[in-house]
C-alpha cells in the first residue's frame, strides 16, 4: 500500500505534507504534488495535515479519483516535459526539487477555481 495525492491538490501545493514526510517521498510537479510509491513507507503522516483532504491510502481512494492512482505512478515512469528520462525513484525529493512538470493529464486540466 502507498498513499496517493489526488487532483484535489491541483494548483494548491500547500506543502504541509512534504514537511511531515519522514522519508522525503513527496515530489513537486508544476501544478500538484506526487508520492513516489517505491519510497513511501506507508506511515500516513502526510494524510492528516493536508488542508484539502487530497491524500488517501491507495486502497481507500474514492472511485471519482481512480485516475489519480495511475497518474501518480506515471509521474515517475514517463518522460516528463523538459526532462531527458523518467524521474524513477531518485531517493528523495530534496535532491530533485520542483520538477516544474506534470503528467499530460494534470497539465491539461483547467485551472482550479478554488485557487486565487
């Protein structure tokens, strides 16, 4: 099991979850955050601090967010815009910093109306 950050996080990127993560497995995309499933230790520290309830254990992901599970995985497996290779499992988001890129699905979504 791992945790998934849903598209509810789109354009918000509060970063509280990043601060709570003891293994630095939450990576910053251009418009949202993503959890590296191979690096996540399933501690759940990120879930309660999310101000928009965007984080779920993968087995408890609401049906309306099913696409987010595959999208989260794709963020690490496909070549993102501006990169030469997939991100993979680099061993910590601090090493990578903001990728300033998202999966094609996230990049194509309209702006989040809840963000000023």
